[in-house]
C-alpha cells in the first residue's frame, strides 16, 4: 500500500490510471498509423482533396469508436474519477498547445507544397523543412506526454512516429512502409498491454475484490 | 518539558487522518474532485471492506461526503472530500512536513 504524502505523484497516478491504463489511446494511434500507410495509394485514386477529406472522416470515426470502447471498458474496471479545476485547466492548456503545434505543422506542409521554402537545402541538406518540423513537433508532443505522465512506452512511440517522415524520404521502398511498421509495432504493444489490463483489472462490483 | 511536548507537532496529530489507510484515502481524494469506490480501491490497494470501513469513519468525522446511487441495479458509491476534510488534510500535511523537514 502506498502511504507517501506526495500529492504530485498521487495526482499523476490518478490521471495515468484514468487515461492511459486501458491503452485504448495506443491502439487508436497504432491503427491510425496503419491506415495512414495507405495514404499514398488512396491519394492516387481519390486525388489530394478527396483523400484528405476521406482520412479526416475515417480518423475521426476511429477516435469515436475508441472513445466508445473506453467508456465501456473503464467504469467497471478502473472506476470513475472527476478531476479538479486545476487539472482540467492543465489538460485544456496542453490541448491548446497540441492544437497550435499541429496547426503550425500542417501550415508548413501546405506552404512547402506551394514552394514557399525553396532555399532551405543549405542548412537542412536533403531534408525538406516540413519533414524536420514534423519530427521536432511530434517528438515534443509525444515526448512531453511521456514525460508529464511517466508513461515510458510513449518515448518509443514518439520516436517511431517521428521517424516515419525522414524514413519515408530515405528508404527506397513504398512511401507508406514506415507508417506500416510504426503502426504495427504500436498496435502490437497496445494489444499486449490491453491483454494485461483486462487481466489485471477485471470488471468489479463495489463489494468484489480484484486480483 | 511540558512546553516542549505542547510545541511538538507530533504530540497531537489528527488521529482520524493519521491511520495509514485513511491517510491514503485522503491523499488520493485531495488531488481529485471525486472518485468512486472502484477507482479508490485500485489506487489505494485497499480491499472493498477496508475501504468502506475507513471511508465511513472519515464520513463520520465530516471529512468525506459519500453519495450512494444505483447504476444498472448495482450500488455505485462516490466519495468526495468536504471543505472541512480538505482543511484538516492541509493542516495534517503541514504538521508532518514541519516535523520531517526540521533540521
């Protein structure tokens, strides 16, 4: 039994249990990356705009399905918790930072595709600016999540996701292959952790004892 | 000598909070707004019976607000620290830190 009066650790442990223990987020990211593996193929078939819309709809559908799964899994296994105003504020600020960084990244991709950064080769070598920015932004976002909540596996996920973009340029294979590999590894990790979670946290009534 | 005992913060700790299991419950609830018994059991490692007994004691002292409801024909209990509970926990924590951080 943990009896330390360490409020930061307690808060972190509560948030980690409520948010990351069921690893539905891992599976959602893994499956999204597996789907992104098909991006170059569907772009050739649908055209750039329709393809972007198609992925927007499908990725949102995946997010919706996983939030539904989380609602079904969580309450009977890990219980229900409501966080205070301070935690809600921190989550809101983190969401804003994530949205701002993601929007900046997308903007750079759009500007780059329109030839707005023609003279970056002197300091970026063979890499285009959008690749470098994407790697930095994704490492900051996923690494920040891993550091803040002490979820060690997210460091690996951050490296895998960020590495997809330079590998796409470096490897002489189909463009989607790095996403397939990263998505496969993350989905596999998520599935193993989910199996452990289902075993460790059986559905409980209040009077029942866990394992 | 008597003055030394009176000034010692350990001389009179809040006995309701001082028990390890109840301190654990108070600590977990202090950092959230409310939590149900299943979540508290997972976080504290207490058994259902232990949790109920200690939570009841904290409730009697006015530190805990316990709300019971029926969800899907099962009892669902949510616990929340009262203002008095938060104040008592802060006072207890302050006392303990004063003792432990004294050189």
